[in-house]
């Protein structure tokens, strides 16, 4: 029953995709603009934010609303003017011409966190590249996902495009998701490690999102007020549900107390050892798995559940983030260093920068290898050292790590899928954009022959290993045969 429902959805998607496969760039761009506008409209964005919060209880309505509008606008900016139809590269001097072609039907496993933007910001680049997409959402967000797809299908219909280009499976769960992955031409998996693993095991070409939250270094040269503002905002935004929310901060000992005070001024509650122990026991009751009933909830709710009376230096009386004390730098398997999906920020202190880099490496190895890290500093050499040493796809400098998913004040492309390379068990390294949703046909024509200079290629080995004694005619013949 489940398999037949999945096959029927894919069959309709294939028929719709074949219909638009020959459409012009102009017509495709109009469809993308129509669907994008439906997603960006204030009434629709508020509607989806409210529905998402009702269904998942994750994040906040205002942040979900703002996130949807910002990310949709950013994705549309990145797609505007991009050529995805016909000849996209012409190199006559090399006799090469490249044509862009669609992948076909893409299966998308979408998460419960921010389901609106997660679906929209995958659908738009997939439509831009003339693909169809069938979504298998987290069961917790299924109702929201169906409404998001309904709105986008209405826009497709109004623009004269087949609505079946975008579909949401009517059945949810692992069986349906796995069946869809097997039937599709490509898989994009966003969510937990198990979802990504199933995508790679499906036998279908797959792109997975990496797991982890960033660890951020604040050195003694940093603008402490600016760093505190950005870190506190990122760690608390949408109740810390983004994989790019700051998770851990390592601060140089000489400025640690000043930085704590700056965080407190921005609505953070600084937990002492006893309060940290209470939060640890509450959020990781078995010492490993997160308490699913409290992820994505406000800091005040978590504090109350842990029996903590929050106080903030900003006078608001309502903490936006709980700062956990990690005094033991050797306790690397402490769950408070892992992915939190909550407005929790773990605070550690270091004495020299080499130690900080080593700790970022060690934390990443345990709970987010390849994902990202950040640094607030006035020292370019330290940025270079961190980027060189840590196996990560992204090093964010003097910004909130929330810019991982795109920002209007950085050059990072907008996305909802952050792949972590082979470090994080992903087949792609970097942000997933429209470029990953294209096949290419390369036309190759003959050009005047250009043989390489052996002496230039082999350097000293050419002279040392008897290169000059080799018969030139034989070498030329070999080059022709190759």
C-alpha cells in the first residue's frame, strides 16, 4: 500500500517534469518567481509560521516568520539571472560547450525544525533547474508540509505549470521515506543522522546534510560587545533550533569574565556548576539522548523545568539563552558539548590559542565533524590557523554562525542544506544550491593539437631518469594514441 502510493506520486512527478524539460529559461524563471512570491507574501509567511509552531512546538512564531521571508528572498536573489537552460558555458578555444539538463525527480526528506523554509528553499532551486520534487517530511511537521506544498502548487497552476512538479507524500514514516528514496533520481536528506544514512543506503544518488552545531572561539583581541551580541542572538534565535546556532564558546582566560558580563547584558542567564548539572540531567536524562519534550523550547521553560530561577542583567527578567558552565576542559564526552537544538550555550575557557584550536578539533570530532566553527578575533593569522587545522567546511569570522545558511552581509549562498563533506559522512562539501541539481552534457570538438613540454611536467625527474634519451618520435606517437 505504502509502496504503491509512493510510486504513484513519483509517476505523476515524472510526467510533470517531462512537460517542463523543454521549457525556455524565461518561462522557467516566471514559474520560480510565481512560487517564490507565494512563499514570500506576508500573509502566507505568517500562516505557515503559526501552523509550524502549532504542529511542532519548536522555535517561535516571529522567528519562523522572519526566517521564511529572509531565506526565500535570499534564495531568489541567488537564482536571479542564473542560466540553467541550454548552453551555460562555451569555450571555443577548447572546443567545448556545456549544456544544462535536469536531474529528474528529487526525493527530499525534510526536518521538523523550520519546515516552511526547509521545503521552500529546496523547491525553488529545484524548479529553477527544471526538476520535480516529492517531499517526505518529518511526521511531526506533516500537516505544515502539506499546507506549504498546497500553496506552492496553487502558484504553479496559476503560472501555467503542472502542479505535480511539487508533491508531499500523503503517508509518513520511515517506510514511505525509504521507498521514495529508492524510486527517485536524486535524494536530498535534511535531518538526523539516521535519515541521512538511509539516503546514502537507498542506492539512489544522494546529498546529505551534516550533523552538528558550531563551536566558536573568542580571543583576547575580539570586540567583546559585538561578539557577545552575535553569539547570544545566534544561540537563542528560534530557540536554538538551527544547526548553525552557536553551541559552544571558548573564551580566552584574560577576557572570560568580561565576556560573561557582556552575555548577561544581552539576556543570557549564566548557570553555575549546580545549575549546569540540573540542565544536563534534564536535557540528557540518559546521559546521551536529548529530551525531545524540551528541545526547541524557550530558555525560560527549560530553566523552570530544571528548577532554576533566571535572572538577567538586561533587566528583562526573562532569559533568552542559558549559558552552561564547562569548567573541565578534559571532559570532552560531556553531552553539553553536543548538538542541543535548544537555546543553550556551553561556556569554556582556554589559556593559549593552540589549546583553543585543539579543543575545537576535539569537540568537532565528537559531535559535528565537518559542519562549521567560528572565531571572533582581530588576528588574520589565527583565522588562517583555525581554518587550516580543523576539518570543517565553514569557518565564520566575526559574524554569527547563523550566516552559514546565507546572509545579505556575507558572500555565503542561501540554503537550508549544509553538507559536511566526507568529514561528516556527506558526499558534498559545502552549501547545497541550484548547482547541485543539474546534469551536464559536454560537446567536444577538435582543436589544433597542443602537446605538453615533458621537461616542464617532469622537472628534474626528466633529466635524472634519462628523459632526453627517449626517442621523440615514440613519445609523439604515444601522445597521439592517448
